[in-house]
């Protein structure tokens, strides 16, 4: 992994939490999170919206998904957004030293952005990614070879 790349996205601190939520009604969910955060989404695409409030510092993506009638949408995945590829490489090393087997993706399109990332699962199987956005505006939702969000069976980012 090229470790001298820096984030194309600015945010307070050296990292922030990322949550990718599967939602059954994107418009209704957007209105809820606009009210919760007091601001509109920073990025919208068909079936997708992203909120990046400064306070609380979070990267929240909403992904419209179909659910069986009466089923409750569940979180798609969680993550930690960092400011450099070196921080991703450091996380990969921590994971390996701890006996975890990270899935590494380099310069992959995910969430309409280009990212370097590493995925691991917590003890309950929840997917966590550590990632840096190296290009904030990609026309692709995800690369064919990317495991972006597929590990949970959810739609991307």
C-alpha cells in the first residue's frame, strides 16, 4: 500500500467514526437525520445519502435497501475514517499482530469516493473498516473487485 497518500476529506481530529446504515425509506431517513444533525446531507446519489456533521464528528451514510415486510433495517457496517494511508497501514499491522486477518483494499471505489481500507470482524461478526478517502468524488458507487459492503450483504456504504 502506498503510505504517503493523505485524505481528500477534511474533518476535525485525526479520525472519526463511520456508520453505514441500511434504510428502508431513504427520503424519510434523510429528513430524520437532517433534523437530528441540523444540517442537510453533504452527498446524495440515487439510493444513497451521506451526512458529515462537525459536531458530532461522524461520517454517516444511508443506503436504501429492500426489507421483507415488517423486518427492521439493521446496520450495514461500521468504520473509522483516518487522514492518511499510513494510518490505514498502521491499523493493518495492529490487526495482524493481534491475530486478525484484515481484508485490504487499495484505491478502490466505494461510496462514490476512492479509498484505501482494511476490513476486520469483531467477535460477533460485525464488519469494521479503517479507511482513508484519497479522492472524494468518484463516479462509481463501488469497484467490481471491491468487497465494499458485500461482507455484510448490505448495499454499499
